[in-house]
């Protein structure tokens, strides 16, 4: 999709389609009122007849509107004006995109950007228009033999601003929205691919593709390399699979040579059957999404490359499968992590923390200024927060605040949970330094407390995305979260600490 930022009067637009908003109570937006005046009250007459009430999700397409220069006029219901917020704005833009895709129009001029969203400026609205449109038009049909085809696909959106001074920041916002959408699409594609295609080797190939496309440095450690490093926790998970494990590292250098990097560590479990502690058969197909932490890392680095962010980044992705086998981890087994700490495996389905702990220890060699790990780690987090917010836990209050603020701006929100020492005793083991589970109570927190034992040398935050990276039900599929949160955090970090 091509996006252009433009200022101009709605009644003067010679376009295939002009888009305006209508609030409940049949109230036209500012541009809608101007079009109504140019159309000699024709829109008001339609509203009086009840053709559209302005309720959320309603649309009305008018062909060849009288006395107007555009070929079509699309009215979008926005709900109650006083309740129009960030989420409703994004939903309205998504509805617009789907409606336009069904019209046959190849371009449209959008005046939804004039709608007031409390606390948000035009740059926010432009960026989120792009993200919402790209998300709404996303389709994953590469594995279908018959792909849906549009007769005349929508190709261009002209996003309007009120003042010419808004043009430059508007263009920047559009670029950010497109870059974020590119990263989100990559993460969604990887999450949607089945486990027989998206293997650890496939993830490694995707990292190498980033190297080929953008010039980042990609390194892939094989089983033998990990054995030499003493990654007994990660390797223990991979023992039940015929797919060789990989430790994937991607280095993006957009900052100064001597600047310490930000590190992102993403769980890349390409299929999780639970191992010997096998999961129930119902919905096990969805366990292909257990690599969405790794997919997020790839998506964020891709977006950072697109934006040429002035920051140094390191992405680390431990990747394997977790399957039952004669050589797989057994409940009660004790393994030794790269850090030298021993772990009693009480539940083989708590494998994500086993591969992450070795990856976190490995990350120490890059001397990162901050580390964020991203993982579909616990069902407990889904029970606690549902699919609306990612769980956030951190050993640094400022890092946590920055991530929470970025998530709010990105509308990819997180909610902070504690990692108090009080929870650590739940991980006590009679036979090893720690157990890999801490019981039912506070399961998302004790999982983070486990990881915290491997992050004492740096500022660290943990994002549990088990509820947010995937949608079940009718719209089953990957969401691409939390790519928007993380890339927003990096953008804001670069703005707060500009290169000298």
C-alpha cells in the first residue's frame, strides 16, 4: 500500500473515494459537514432517513454523490463522540480498510485523521492509521492452493492533515507505521506457519535472510557449539526432537561502535507438545505459536533496519522443539545450565525458561545496556491478564516504566507484575539449585523469578506474551505483538538519548 500525507479541502478532492466519520446521533465530522454543505444537504437528508446511525462499525457507501467531485463517499460509524478513544480510532480505521477493499476503489482520501483522540496528536493518528489498515488487510494464504484475488485492489491512501506544518512529522509517522507493520507481518507469518515448515533451521534461515537484505550480522550456533559452552538446559529440551536446536544471534549496528547494545532475547520453541509432561490434544495445533518470542525479535530487527534506527541491537533466539521421546527430559531429571546452576525438571512442559536461561547467560558477552526477553511462557499469564495485556516483570523500575509507556503509545499494552524475592522460595528444590516450576500460585511470576536468577548482571525485563501473541477461535492466528511495543520503546529511547 502507498501512503501520502496531504492537506486539502474535502469538497475539492477528485478521488475514487473520500472517507469521513459519523458519530452516534447522526453527527457528521467537520469534513463531513463541509461535504454536506457542498452537496446542498444531501448527507443530512441521508442521515435523517436513518441510512447510518453512526454506531461503531457501521458503513455507508455513496456512489457518485451529487455536487461532489469524488466518485464515492464512504461514511464510517465512530460511536459516541465522548467515548471516542485510541482503541475506537484503530477499530474505525480497520473497518475503513476492509470496507474500501470491497469497493473496487484503487485509492481513497481519508479524513478520519481529523477526529479528536484525547491526548494524541496528528502524528499518532497517522501512524496508527497505517498500522490499523495494514493489519486489517493482512492475509495468510501462502499455503492455500487457491488464493483469493481482488478485481481492483486498493493501492493508495491519501491521509489528510489540517496544516502544512503537519506534513513533515506526518511523513515520519507514516514511515514508522509502515516499518512497524513490516515487522509485525514477519512475526505474524512466522507464527502462522506450521511446525513442519517453521523449524529451528527455518528460523535460522529467516535470520540469514535479514543479513542478506539489510547487512546485519547473523551467527547460528549448532548443537556442538552449545555443548562446548555448557548449555545443558537448552540442550536438554532439544533431546526429544529430531530437529537440531539452534542459537541464533543477530547484530544490528545503527549506533556508535563503542555504544553498548540493547539485547532482545526471544523464545523460539517452534513446536511445544509439552515433552513427557504432554499437553492435552485439544488445541495442541496452536502450540506452533510458541516461537512468537523469537518471531518478535526478527520482526523488531527488521523494523529497526527499515527505520535505520541509531541504536545497536542484539537479538538472541534459542530455538528447538519440545516433544516426547525416549531420550527426552523426564520429570525429576537434573540439568546444568550454562551459568553452572543446576535445575530439577519437575515439569517438562515448563521448557521455555530452560532454553531462555542459557540464552540470557550467553547474552552477557555482549555487555548490553538493557535486556528484554520475550516469551509465550505461561498459561498463568493468560489467566491473569487475558489476551489484552502482556505481562511485564523487571529488575529495574525505570526500564519497566519506559516499556509500559511505549506499550501505551503503541496501543500494545503491558501490565507490570512483581518479581519480589518472596516468590523465589517456591522454586526451592531438595536436589538441585532450583526447580523449573513453583506451583500453581503466581505461575507467571515464579517463571520470571526463575529467569531473574540469570539476569543479575544487567538491567532486565521479561514480557510474557502467551495471551497476546496469538488469537484463538474464529480469527485464529498470530498477532505480531509485541513488535509495536518494542520498536516504539527503541524509537523513544533513541529520541531520549540522541547520538552525539
